[in-house]
C-alpha cells in the first residue's frame, strides 16, 4: 500500500531545466566555456552544479579553483530566473492538495541547493503541502546515489514499497530504483496530475517494487 509520494523537483514539479542550463552557461561563458544543450540534457541533467563542474574539469580542463566562484555566480543567475519565471501550476497545487487531503504524506528530494529548493517551492505554491524537502546539502552523496531517497523514507518511517517516487531523468531514476521504492518516470511537469498519480498509486498497491513510464501509464492521455 502506497502511503507517501516523494517528488523530484526540477523537471517534475518545476519546469526549471532551461533555467539551470542558461544560468550555468552564462557563468561558464565568463571563462570561455560552454555546454551544448544536447550535452546538458544527455549527460548533465539532474546532477548538482558541483558535480557538473568536476566533470568539466576532468573532461575539458576547467580550472578547479574557479568552481566556488562559478557556483556562486550560477546560483545568482538561477535565483533571478526563479523570481522572473517560477509560478504556480494549478494541476500541481490541485494534485498535492488532494493527495494531502486523502492522507498521503508528501515530500520533495532534489539535487538542487537548499536555497533554490525553498524559493522554487514557495514561488510554485507547493510548500504548504509538503511534510519536508531534502536538498543536495542534506546528504553526503547526491543522486544517482540513493542516499537522498533512503534518508527521506527513513524520516517518513516507511518501507520502500510504501513509497512512490516521481522522477524524470536518468540520474534520479537510478537513485529511486536503488532505494527500492516504486518509481513513476515522467517526461514533463504536465504529466504530474492528480489523475496520473492516483492511477499509479492504485497500480503499485501490493507490489514490492514497480517502475512505470508515463507512456505506459497513459498512452492515450499523451
């Protein structure tokens, strides 16, 4: 029986992938570096900024001493995007409100920093529905390591089979599967509706672990 729904944030509840891409590239451009949109989506999507910078150092020679400054500038650009672009989505507010009303426990686990999580969830109007959220600053190992999800389930006091995790990218999906929970893989934030969520909750009931894609869950709806 599913008792809790745990959401990734970027790409699941907040359509922020482009914001992170633009903010990071603007920061890197100050030092003559750039990431293509393809590389960002295929290789870097879902990873914390510090991990992306380490990869760029190994792969393209980005000086490691620049990491703190680039991270700081990238965060400022990201915050600017959040203030300008982050707005509530009725389908998400409705979904979380209905689930909360029905007694499901709700949490968010994100590879973003805590400040970004707080601001995005506030601007999206979703904080009142959450029991808590975890950021990459709350764990030693970010996704694709399962630590953030095992930490959340421990805090909820629930077994993995009692939790449904929503993810949208490879790194997050790996973390969710490794944590042993049921996993619903979405393509866009528009897939996160009350109807989709209830369908998955009912489908996963009584199963030790199940992984579902949006296409398989609702081929007509897409």
